[in-house]
C-alpha cells in the first residue's frame, strides 16, 4: 500500500475536482448513519449545554464544561467505530494528560479534527469561528466550555492569554481553515502572539488523514471509502527564544509542520 500521505493528497485532489468514489450501498448507508449520529448528538447535546449555561452560568467552571464536551465527543467516536466508519489511531497523548497552561497547535486536514483532538486531549478551550456560535449544533457546547472566537484579533489574543494564565489549555488551528493547499496552509500568527505574551509553551499535534472525505470543498454526503482513517500524534514542544519575535516563532513552528508532513506517512 502506498503511504497514507501520498494517497491522501491524490484523493483530496480528486475530491476537489468533484469526482466521487465508487458507490457501495452498504458502506454508504453506514456513512450516512455516522453523519446522522453527528447531527443527532449535536442537536440533542447543544441545547442541553445551552440550558446548563443559562441556568448555572459561572457556577460551572469552564474546565468542567470542557470535560462534558470531551465526554460527548468520545460517545460519537465510539458510535463511529461501532458502525465501522472510523479507524483512529492516537499516539503519544498519554504524556499530555497533565498538561496545563499550554497553547496546542495542529494542522487541519478534515472537518472532525477539533472533535477528535478535544476527545483525547486534557480539558482544553478551542478557538473557533465566531459564526459557529449561531450553529444550533455547536453553540451550547462552545458557551459551556468557554471556547474562544477568532472574529477579533485583539479580543482573541486577550481571551487566549486569560485562558492560559488561568491554567487552561488553548487549542488553535493556525491555518485558519481546513487545508486548501496540501500539505499545509500558511500559518496565521495569533497563536504565537498568545504564547509570547502569556509565556506559554506550544505543543504541536500532527493529524494524518487518508482520503478526500471531510476535506475542504468535499460534500459531506459524497460517497467515501470506509472506514475513515486518521492518525493523531503528539509532536514537539516549542518554547519562544529570548531574541525571537512572535512572527519568527510562528514561522519556525510552521516550518516544523511542513517538514513533518513531508515525511513518509504512517500506514493504517
């Protein structure tokens, strides 16, 4: 079998050109069941979290809300595995479970990256697009977990610093959106500014994904090869050098990601 990354790039290119994979009715039914499960959990879970947020307010610490969201995402992953629609391998995360006050950065090849990471990381606040707060399947969990929106640069940096200084972790996708130009979009530098001003370390996580499904520009309902295959692996931990600017720090980490993603990928 060719390497995971080479296959992924070829399939992503095919998906963006609109060519669907071979249609297998049984496989597609399982795929749609997994998709329906995703929306069902969001539609049922988000209002519950929203009600808890409204009623309990600040009496529920953000860290506890993050644990509840993590629990919900783990249920979804178990459901996908039970349906035979997901093959997920997680490497090196045992060493991260006591991590506090850390900026976590990852590449972003597919739609469910944040869900997979939050399910396996210690309690963590995620940086999300502001428009997702209007999504009924997302807003309740985001509010309860104290997630940070990226709609305003200064506000995003300030909120991120507050999360770090309070001992929390902050998950950021520096690409800003799912990868459009494999292996990696150019990084935005906000995460490095948060790390520099809060004097936080940056923990990297590399995501490997096989196939075009869930990539940017590929329909959620297009037939996909099952099971979906992912590898999450903990990467290097970075510290800002005394003579390094946040922009240089960001570029150094982006270069590391590019080098990692150019290596022969894991076979699943």
